[in-house]
C-alpha cells in the first residue's frame, strides 16, 4: 500500500487500520480479516483493487471552511494579490485541491473566490479537485452535504450558498458547484505536473491533512511534485499539523494570523504581469493583518532523501524557444521540426504561459497542418483557456488525421463529460478501451506523459466510475 498509494498507518493508528481492513475484507469476499491480510501479502494487486482498498483506508470526511485562518489568508492576501497582478495581463487563476475527499475544501475555495472576485467575466478560472478514491468523487461532484459538513463553518456560508433539500441535507448553488472540476489522481504516482491532467501552471495548491498520512519520504516526493506544478510565486497550503521548514525547504514560509502558508520562489522563468498603477478596489474586507515572512530555520535543510520525483520531462524548467518557428538553416526539418515545436509548446504551457504557447502552436500548425500531435496540443491549451468549443474542434481534427490517437479520444471524452454530454463521453471512453485492448500492458503510450497501457486503462476506469458512466 505504501508503494502504491503512499498511505502509512503509524502504530498508534493500528486500531483504526484493523477496523478499516475488516470492512475492506468483506468487500473482497473474505469473512475473516486475517485471511484477507494474508491474501493481500501474497497476491499482487491490480490498480483497481488498490483503489478499492484505498477507498476503505483513506479519510473521506471533512467539513467546510476548515482552518478558517487559511481562508482568511486566501481572501485577504493570496487572491487579492493574484487578482491585482493579473488584472491588466493574462486574467487567469488556477487552483488545485489535492486530496479533496467529499468536496468541502474545493467548494470552500470556490466560495472564497466568488466573494473576492464576484464578477468573473473575462477571467479564466480553474479549480481542480482530485482524490485517490474514485467512489467519493461522484458524491463530491453532486454538491449535496449533510449538516455535519457545516459544523465549524460560519453561518453565512450555508445561508448564502446552499439550498435545503427534502432529506435534511443542503445542496450547493449550481454557479458555485460548476466552478469545480473533479478528477481521479493518485499523489503517489509521478503524473504531475502535466497538461494531460491539468496539474501544470498552478497558482495555488491546497493539500491539507493529507501528507500527515504519508511516510516522510513519500511526503517529500509529493511536495517536490507540487513545487514543479506551481508557477513562480505560487502558493502551497498545507494542514497546521504538517508544517515543517525542512520538509518545505524549497518554499518561503509566510506567517499569517494563526497559520503558516508557503510560497514558491527562485529560479522560475514565468513572471506575473507588472502591477498596474491603479485599479478598482476589491470588495471591502476586514482590516488586513500584518503578513510576515518567516525566516527559515538555519542551517538549510539537506537535500531530499531518496530518488527525487522527476516532474514529467521537467517542463517548468525547459527554456522557451524565442523567435519564429522556422528561421535559421540550423532549424531541424520535417518531423524533427514538429517535434521541436511540440517540446517548446509543452514547456510554455506547463509554465503557465498559455498565450505564448497557443501562438507558437498556431504557428506550428500553419507550418504542418497534418500533424495530429500539434492539433492535440492546441486542444489541450484551448481547454486550459476555457475555450471548450475550439478545443473540441481541434481534438476532432486530430482524430480525423490520426483515428487511433488514443489520448485525443480520452481528452475529448473528458471534455464531453464536463459539457454534460454523458453519451458522447461514454462513446469516447469506449473508443479508448477498444484501442487499449490491442496494446501490450507495458507499452508506453504516445503523448501520455510516460503512462503505460495498463496504468492508463486503470485511470480510465476510475474516470468512468467517478463520472457515473459505469
């Protein structure tokens, strides 16, 4: 389990582990938990079985506005600063709730954003919520919560953003619910940052009360991945019990009232637009407290133990290719030129430089209209820009040129699912399953960030389950 999900139960939690294993044993058809444990030890598990086990072992219960001091910092410092920085430039905000459980955290983020930026016209806003447990993603997506989910929330939150239902529960207002996209993702896997799963170029990452269940080495690897996912100056929010200057040594700790949050600094190519000289005031808030940087504890923390998690191809560090696409005689020709262009496009996109990435992609497509990969990359960028209609058209163009481009079928299915077209999404995912059936399990798929056929099939099945298409 540690190798597959990074989950770890310390001796003081073994009683809890025993109860959870007992529940999992019944689902796997075992009446005796001991026999089930022996079977687990002796049998290699598929990723699907790991996901079932993880659904019993993960903590899937949380509540709205948890650790209110973090949301105070979000509303009074982090979001206003991002909005000021982006208002006269690329109006883009990207937030990731990693380990979202039943959705209270990402919906709290959406509510906070709505309060700070009530008029979002002209802004490209993305709130991604992921979890390793595909079963709870469907519940999270519904946006229906029991009174227990509001146990520490301010009274205005339930009053202003929810409707009571006949069953005594509360349903989130659709305009808030639709701000959040849910997806399956296992933090123990080296699949982020990636344009493929929309985890690149993040402004803010929330991962609270998740890393406390990981072994220290696994937690450091996850944090390393988050570092690569964030744009320069991006923010990382973790739980109060997970704070450690040594674990987060690549981040700058910022003291806020009642909490510490972390900020990425140094070495990144991406920079926000310059602050404008003047701007309309943001909605009035409480008097802002003094926000202070916390001096890191000397001496500097040692390098991460164990093999570092390599961000796929380290796109955030890849240098952009300035100037025209084909200019000098040294520029590679034919397919080599398309490959070089695709590399540069990915680098720009994963740094958050979406407008530049799209411009370079348009130039590359004009130079080679028959390259299906370039059309797929164009679709991925358009999707990040919330231009779903144009993204769908680009994916269909890619599939016209290369009907077996599996990753394009998958991306189109995800887009259709987000558009609410379950029938079209199911058709796309069935196309993917058909293509996968003809491939060896260990074959690495093109354009899939190093994923094998077997792992991609399992991710697809989790996506189908989370989307209610099973």
